C-alpha cells in the first residue's frame, strides 16, 4: 500500500506542476497582450493629440473613443481617422 500511495502522490504532484506551468504561461501571455494594448492606446492618443487636420472638439471625440473603447478606438484611429482628413 505504501508504494501505491507514493506513486499516486508523485502523479498528483506532476499534474499540479503542469497546471502551474500552464497558468504561468497564460498569465505571461495575458500580460504581454495587456502591455501591447496599452502601447497601442498610448500611441493612438499621442497621434490624435499631434494631428493637425482635426479641430479641438474632433480630437476630444477621437480621444474619448480611444479611451472608452481601447482596441476598437485605437484601430479605428489608425485605420480610418488619421487618414480621413488627408483624403478630403
């Protein structure tokens, strides 16, 4: 009985270690994604502030979109907003 309990305890420890490694990897991936999103939002806000083709209220609206909807607002700014005035 002693040998079996030692084997079961070792198996349980291995499963726990695998789960801990997976948790750490997931946390690391989420941290990298969060930092990338933060960098994107900061870049979008700086770009909005430096834009010369928009007036003050338009800049405030774009900045509000970027802050309220970080991913969609930032991508919208870089995809559409920054180029919208250049086309006109």
